[in-house]
């Protein structure tokens, strides 16, 4: 069964200058919507804020590109995509009589099966020290211009437009990286093409993409 942890605060480091590696922490707490971290049966780590996916990572090959460290009730996760290092932090909630520190430790122990996690590093800053006076922008009301780099939260409709070619925009580096081994992908594609139901599946995927695009267009006022 999936393993679930309730998160009190989540923050991700947004790089504002790729040349200098400078940026700032953008923080969310439960006032912005319920934050839930889930480790699925298929070894996928997903962080959701209500219905919005904030982080989504397949951990099948995470030992090669992800690292973690904890301090008391907080965890810092770092992962490398191409030549960039991304970071996000989690502060755990106490739940069902279990302290936040124990929740964090249990999560760290579980994730250590997939990648190295250093416990209680003194160099990890507490989540409580992170603050911002700016409210996160609602991605549903933001417009992406042609060839603009999609950053931060990206709606499903915008992603569908890029994937289907309706919007010419550059995806974040995380979306330009594929962990699936090339040889295994080649075999998988060959198997898909020999499946009589595959053409119908591709057609249904296209139909659902068009629906997502249409829903986004209908919400624009």
C-alpha cells in the first residue's frame, strides 16, 4: 500500500540566475492547501498541495541522482537534473500520536532504500527560518508567452499544450530529463507497437490532451 506523510511546510529553491546559481526559497504551508507526501507502490514519490502536484519523482534510479538529509522534523532533498541541482525542503506534521521528528525519521528511513539520506545533519537549516511576504501566484491566471520557459507550478492544460505542440514553450530542465534506460525504452516501444490495442490507446491519449486544452481555454475570461 502507498505510504503517506502529512507535511506542514514545503519550500523549493527557485534559481533566478543560472550562471551564478543564485535564487530564493519559495515556501508553502497548510494554509495554501493540504500538503501530502506519498510514496506509491510503484516507487514514485509525489508531493501534492490539495490537487496540485508540487513534486513528482520516480525513485527507481534515484540512487544515482538524489540525496537527502534530515534535522529534527525537517528534510532537505537534493537532486541533479542535467547540470543543475534542484532542492526542496519538507517539515513534517505530528500525526496519530507520532511526533513530527519520528514522522520525519520514518520517512527518511523508507526513502534511504532508494537513495542516500543523512540523518540529523547540523548544516541543514530549519524550515521555520524560511519566510516570505509574497503569496504564491495562482498559475491558472498566468499566461505563458511563446518560447517562454515554464517555471514553478505548471498547470496540466499548459503541459498538454506543450506536449501536443499547441504551445511553443520551453519546459523546465526537470522535464527534459529521462531516467528510463534507452535499451529498455526501445524494447517497451516495440512491445507497444505489437499490441493491437496500442493505436486506440494513443488516440485516447490525444483526445484527453485536447480536452485538457479545451478546459483551459473555456476558463479564460
